[in-house]
């Protein structure tokens, strides 16, 4: 089955940091723009960041701009989401996925362009 694997979630206090990882064993993440999404209880899944395949393009939703940073490690076939200054509103299940329709990141995320979803990783921000 073609899918990604997310890891790195956990419980963190407000103001703390976490780094999420997105990996794949059956395909190269390099070949795709990769997006990070999150879904809080009772809410729609929200696209929060993406990174282009090879052009260095990135995108951040307003809700995470300035606090989250997306990056790639091609040698490890991984994409990371460094999350700083976490807030209780960041509590959600975080998912990564591959964009099958674009190799770059425009100034928006369209969920239906993404596939190869993983099971997600829970992030809880609470004191």
C-alpha cells in the first residue's frame, strides 16, 4: 500500500516545540510536493503547510505562519514540520500527504490534490 508514515507527535505545554516527521518506504518523497494537514475534533481537515518537490517553494497557512517551518531531508526520504510556540489551538491529529497534481507549492492548499495519506500523529498542547 502506498502511503506515508507520520511520527513525532505528543503532549507538549503551551509555548513548547515538537518536530513532526513524514516518511515513506515505497516511494520517494522527492518526487512530490508534500503537504502537512491537521484535523481537530469536530473540525474539517486543514492544510497548513507544503513544500515543493525541487523548487524550494513553501506555503504556510496564516494560523501557523512564523511558528512552523517545513523542510526536507532527501538523504532520509523525509519531510519535517518544526512546530514552535505551540498553542492549545494547535491540538489536532497531524497528517502528511503527497500532491499528485503539482510539484510546487502555490499560495494555497487544495486537499483533493493530495493522496497517500498516513494514519496521522496526535499533537496535544496543554498545561
